[in-house]
C-alpha cells in the first residue's frame, strides 16, 4: 500500500534526483560514510563529493526532505558517540532573517533535532544579526569578510560545564564556523569546551 501511495505521489510531484538517492538508505548505513577529518580547527565528518552525502545535504537543505536530515543526524550521532561522555550541547549555525523567512527552516537545526543520544540536546545559542550573501561563489578572503560580525550570542543560555558542538552542514574554507566560534569563545566558561564540526566538506 505504501509503495502504491509513493508511486502516485511521485507521478503528481516527481521527486528530485537527490531525494531518489536518499530514499534508498537507512540511518545505520551512514556509518560507512563517516570519515572524520580535521580541517582548520574544525572536524568534517564526510566527503561532500560522495553521491549519498551530497544527495542527503541537498535534499535536506533545498527540498525539506526529513529522511535526509535523519540520515545526516545518524552520521553526526555516530561521531558524537566516539567522544568522551559529558553533557553535550549542539549549537546550529543560524540563518539570516531573510533566508530563514524564505526557506522556512534552518537545515542544520533539522539535522540536530534528530540526534537523540543520551545527555545531548540542541541549544539555540547564536543568532545571525545580519544577512550575508551565499558563500558558494566567493573567494576565501571574501568569505571571511562576508561572515565578519554576522553572529551574536545569547550568553545567558551558556551552560557552565560540558561540551558545546557548533554544527554546520558544509565546510569549505571554514569561515562561517570560525566567525561563529569567535563570538562564543570570549564567553565560554572555563569548564566548557567548544568543538566545531561540519557534516561534509
């Protein structure tokens, strides 16, 4: 019955190529794509050029496809489970007000809300105080300038101990993560560590 409904839905509204790829996978299968790399003080969990990772990122970001966010959450969860046990707070990179309104959701929030590890929760610690242009076609220098002063922190939300994990979906130059981390760092309690991670690079 479910297959018939899916077929009918696909005829009415054909799914994107990325959604078709993502449909074939279940969260446990994401372990095969986990390949953490340290890049400029951040950790990138998987290769963006992998067809499955690329499809999941695109389907989550542009097609609001929940299964894609669950797959990426599984990848993030697998990495988090390798870290020493401590209270962990997942902090998404926020969108600017204009893009949040246009898209209707934050793709990184969608991922971390599906992480259900014990002693782990999400924390909306940052806000973007100005809209920035998309980073895709900018040079490294322009990306740094583009994100400078883009973020503000809600310091009253900071935990006094544990681990903050600042999360983005794709890392290229790392300018966005560095800019966001620089806003948090001066307020970071001494018993709290800060990690920066991207799902793909």
